[in-house]
C-alpha cells in the first residue's frame, strides 16, 4: 500500500493521522478582522441518496501581515471551522491560497482544492469593491478532499463564495485626505414621494475607489464608497450593500442597500461614462435602518434608477492666470467634463481642441496656433 504523507485517510473505518502534517498557525501578533461568509453548499441527503444545495451564512476571520501574507480561518465550514489557511496577495488584485493545505482530521483528511472541470486549482479570491469584499469566481467550487487523489466530483463542496467585511456599524466612511471631491447632481425618481427628484451630491475618485457624499439628503455629509471596475463593455462602479451612512438625530443608524428580487439586498452597479464623467444606473437605492434586509418599517428612502452628472463649479484656481493646473477638471460650455483632466504647460495647447472651456467658474480660451 502506498501512503501519501501529505494526506489523512480512513483505514478500516478508523481515522489515521499521517506524520508530517502541520496545521497553519498565524503569527501571534496578527491583527484580524471578521468577515461574513456567504456561499452555497452541496450536501448529501442519505435518505434520498442524492445531492442538494444548502445556503452557507457564517463568520470567518482574516488577517494580513506587512510582508503580504494573508491568513484565513473558517473556510473549512462546517467540518473544521477553527483551521487556518495561509496565502498571499498577488498584484494587489487577488488572494491566493495554495491548494492541498492541511486543516485537521476531525472527520476526514482534508486538503483544500479549487476545482473547475475536475482540475485541481489554488483557491483564488478576487479583491474588489474598496477591499471590503472578496469573491471566488461563481463557476469555481472549493472541495474538502480526504486524499489528494480523491475524485472531487464525489465530494461535497461550496461555491459562489463571498467574504464581506463586518466593520463596526458605528464607524462612518471617510475618504482619503488628499482626495478632491467635485459637485454632482443626482437625478432620480423618489418612489416614496412618487415624483422625480434632484439634489446635490459630491463625488471623488482615489486610485480605483470612488466616494459619494450626500446620496441621502437627510444626511448630507455622509459618505459611501465603491470601486471602479472595467470589463469588455467599459467602466462601471460597484457600491457594496450594507454601508453605514451615519446616525439620525435620534441615533438611529442608516445604511445604503440595493434592492434585489423578493426583498433581498444587492450591491449597486452604475455604468460609468468616463468621457463625460456621468454615472447612470437602473438599480434602486434604498436608505434603510436595517443593514441586512429591506422592509417597509425600516425604509427611509427609496430611489429608483439614477443619473449622476458633474457640475460646473467647485474647481480650484488657475495658477498665475496661465493654463497650468494639475489635477483640475475642465468642462465645455455645455457643462460636460472633458476627457483628460490635466492642463499643463508642458502638454501645450494641443492637449485640448481649440475652443472655449470652463474651469473654476471662469471661461478659458485656448486659441488657435
């Protein structure tokens, strides 16, 4: 009999631990944060001799080191919830946990594998949405295998795995200190008032993140955050559901949700027209006192669809009256943001077409050569 020394297996119905197995132990000084893990799970129904789906909703723990390592506890749900996995951050966009890590032998020998089309892979989480959410590709399943040679198709798995940060509900979102926010107008339909609505907001960009202030007029200083993504169709913005927006005067907490089918909650997706700096969506913005569900008593605001259009004020100054403005936005006479938002002396007048523009509320004429 050939025994694989990196597995645990069942021999004659008795669990046997093979020498050489070591559990992952995180650093003693590791700073961790809790995440809510939702997923779907394949479970075996002995009475029906068949497999069925079940929903997973539990809490896991994750921590990062200064060297770029990441430790995750709880993915071995529900067999070994105390077991840790060790991985690394790759290109700032993915968390990669090598396959085959040992997580204990309470019931089975387990190595972790990600399997797609019966091919064993590492576990890879995509980092997105302002680093508050980590997701595995929905088409990829995570298997707990008794041996590295086991057929994953005969073993239960979890899939559609999502880890969502459980930040302190009383901590408001604060944008980076060096971010510059610009005035926008939010045009939407106010369902509760049964009328079109329009109010002023502010939007700022910082790296791949976006910050919006004033989405709920009753809390005009409250920020929500998201991330700017790109695919083959263009740019779009994702605002994670359940973001804390602040407290009302009576200390009632307020959250931003997207409305899904059957009263469920969704993230909010917006199309981003980078040429004109306009964001549009058919999603519903729900302002709620319940972080996890949409209900009539908890709903404070309900806005269907929306368009965020840039304003024409709020810019800074022209340096010495010359076209030398770093990181400042330029608009045409129709109030549309011009593609490319830097006008510098080194780029010359050819950087923009020869016409009249608005910057800092003033007309700027770029003459013909």
